[in-house]
């Protein structure tokens, strides 16, 4: 009885460790944006099976990409306070088994997208996987520009959803991509500022690390938030949403810009925290507004 009681918690711990490799909290955003992209691209009644295949396939690929990223960064993760307890740096999982898990997720996700949605959705997902793992991940330890590169795969999930629903990548899909791409930069820069000591310890030359005074970090955050404002209004201009969305997006964009400018001016932890939490609120509210006012 005692042996069985020990085995069950151990098995549960291993399952939770494999789940942790997929970065479930981060990939919740991936799933949500892919689902929103699919819904916005649906012209008639929602095809539930195709929708689930598209979202499920995207989730699997994203989970596989996250696991491959953690395999590559396992040594750096062990040097940072916020990541040192992850399964690989803490030696709760071995690299080999994590690799098999990551590849299984990635391949199964691509196959599900190809068979259950369409080839275009699978190709966009493959592009997401390759740019995240082969481009962003190795660049992260070499240049502060990796943040910009990393925003590309981060912005592709709504395009996967749109492609799954329509079989095309029309201008609306690119607008959705641009919104998420531009939003990520103030969001990531706020995180980088808050954890700049951790990133420096791990050898990641992010902008707040290479320019500690924070002026460039603040300017970039404000510039991207300013660029996001007109782009976020484009869905109404293209006829994807109603004027109600335009008004709501304008208010949200102005509020987000104020937070970014406040951070650029003060460059304090409190201002960075406000920008970070504001970014977490901004994007879901924008997507909800977009879905609720679809033309």
C-alpha cells in the first residue's frame, strides 16, 4: 500500500513536469488567438470539427516548440531565479525523453492541422515552429534583436486560425498578425525590464541588459505602442468589424500608449509593472471586442 501511494504522486509529478515543458500559461494565449483568428475568418456557421482540429493542432505545435526551447535553454534556465525550477534544469526530466515528447507533440500537431484543417494552416504552423526554435531561440543569447524575431512566431497563431477557416491568408489575416506582433514588443520589454538582472545572469543580451539606463527600452516600448494604435483600428477599415469596435479599440489603444509612455518617462519597476499588467488586459479585451463586433 505504501509503495503504491508513493508511485501515484510520482507519476502525477512526472505528468505535471511534461505539461510544464509546454509552457501552458504562455500557450493559453496561442490557443486563444488561434481560436479568435478562426472565428473571425468564418463566413457562415462554425464547423466545430475543423475548429477543434485547428485549435488543437496549434496547441500541440506550440507545446512542442516550447519544449524544444526549454531543451535548448536548459543551462541558461538553471541560472535564472524565475526558471531554475523548470523540469530540465532541476533534473526532474532527462533531455532525451523531453526531446521525444517535444517532437511527438510537434509532428502530431502538424499532422492534425494538415488532415483536419488544411495544408496552409499546417504550413503556417510549421513556419511558427521553425522561426521560434531555429531562429529566435539561438539568437536570444546573441542579440537584443532576438525579441523582434521572437515576436514573429508569437504573432502567427491567429494566422493559423484564419488559414484553417478560410484556406487563405488575406489582408485581414495579416492585420491580425500585425496587431499581435506590435503588442508583443511593449509586453516583452516590460518583462525584460522587470527581470533584467535575471537575464543578465543567464547571459541574455536583451535591451535592458545591454543598455541599463532603460532609455532605449522605454523609447521602443512607446514606439511600438504608438504603431499599434492605428493598426488596431484597421479591422473596421477593412470591414471585418463594426464602428463600435473602432471606438473601443481607440480607447484601449490610447490607454495602452499612456502606460508605455509612462514607462518610457519614468523607467521604474512600478511603471514597468503597470505596462505589463496593462498589456495582459489589453489584448484579450481587444479580441473580445473584435469578436463581439464582427461585421
